[in-house]
C-alpha cells in the first residue's frame, strides 16, 4: 500500500442521474466524545454530512458497521446521515448539503463529467454483485448451460426486463450487455423496478426477468418469485472481474476545508472491515445489517461473508470501472483514476 498524493481533476460537461445505494445505522457501541489520531492524541471531531438514499445495501455494509460500532467517532468523524434521493444527490453534493456518499465506482465517472467534483476516499467492496434473475416460470438458461454469459443475455430478447432506473448506471450497464450479446434496442422492454418494486413487479407478472443485488436479490429467490441465472462479477469476469464495485467519495471542497477527513474515514472503514471479517462477530454484523435495512434471509451471514470488502482503493480496479462507464455510455469520456483519488489515502 502507499499514500496517494494526486488530487486535481479537470471537469467536462454532460448531465446524468446517479444511483447510490448506501446506509448507516446507529447504536450498539458507545462512542468516545472525540476521536484520536494514530499517535493516540485527541482530535477535534469533523462533522461529515453523508447520504444514504437506499438503506441496507450490502456493498456498503462497512459504513453501517463503522457507524453502529462507533468507529467513525473514534477516528474523529461525526457522521450525520441524511436520506437523499439518487436524483437529488448530484445537486446536494454540488451545493454542499452532502459531503460524502457511496456509489458504484463506474457511476463516479458520470459525477465528475457533470462537474460534481468528488474524490474517492475509501474502498468498500471489490466484487460486482448484481445478478440476473428469471421470473418464476420463465426459462432463461444459465451460462454453464449455453456456453457463456452472452448466450444467457441473448435469451432476454423479446422479454420485459426489470432494472433500477433504465437511464441510470445499472440500466445503461444492462443495455450495454444486451448490445454485447447482439440484442438490439427495441428487441426488449425495460421496466423500472427500484428497490422493493422488483418483488412487486415479479409477483404481479409485470416482468420476465430482473437485475438485482446488494442483498435485495436473495428474498426474491427465497420467496419463489425468481430463480438465479447469473452474477455479473463471477459469470462475466472479462468485463467485471477487475472492477472495483463500490467506494466512498467526498466532495473536493469539503476535503480542501477538512484535509484530515479522508484518512480518518478510511481508517474507520478499515476497522469495520476487520470487524466484519472476524467470524466471532458474524451475529453482530448480521444484526447491524438487518437494523440498517438489509432484508433478513437464512443465507444472510453466508452472503455477507462472500463479499470482497476492502478499505484500500485499487487504482487499477477504479480505472477498469471508469473505462466501463465510458463503454456503457454512463460517461462520454474516460476519467483517469489517479486524478479521482483524494490525497493521503491508502491505495493498492
């Protein structure tokens, strides 16, 4: 690991929306009234206004754990959680109402391109976890059955496909995968199914397939509404295998005013990673996840343990995500990962 020291980034124009899944819960550990630096000296608390538009998404679980177990406070961060819609988030970041948020790494390319000046300050989750689910009674072959993921995606031709915000990064990602598989626009129908709407649409017979993830896909399968077809991260490694999935970003203005904030946040997330990865804590981790909004299933502990959580920022992984953003039409240019990482944080 090394300290990242580049921070400048020019901006280019283009408008877009953002999809952010993240949540924080409070309680559990009793925090100290102030933090301490690595030498043990007391530090003044830095208040960070943080967006959590969709509670309980597993890629962002380390934020929930760091909040619930008091790690932010102990590192000198007072986290103020605000519910902000994905549509309102870019304006909230630009205006300074929100200082920090979590998102898919490839969507940050869209922020930067639109002049929303944010910097990566901590990793969260490295493995892309979105899954393709077939509605009960709909036959979509898995990649092992038909010789690869393209054939599975091609089987979506003529179907109604549920995805969170077709104009957002997930919808654009699905559209790009369909194009890669030879399915043209007009040969499928997108249905917006954000959050709980996916289950409702499946139950009502309004969709033939859905893309879901973050822990919200498991109940759809457990309740018999859908069957698993493929996972983007494991079944499409040529595109998603090297990408960083989720990360924390902070506005450049806030970093300029609070230069110690990025490193403090990353240390708190690193402590949350250690807590999550200790098998002795799994019951507490599951309880904190459910309290933050993650759907409760019998497989939740196993699901959490399958995630590749990491606080260190992978420059190559971020670059791969930003290149996918350009390839999928999420952004119109390729952002340099080195220019999008805050100064003083750990990178690999």
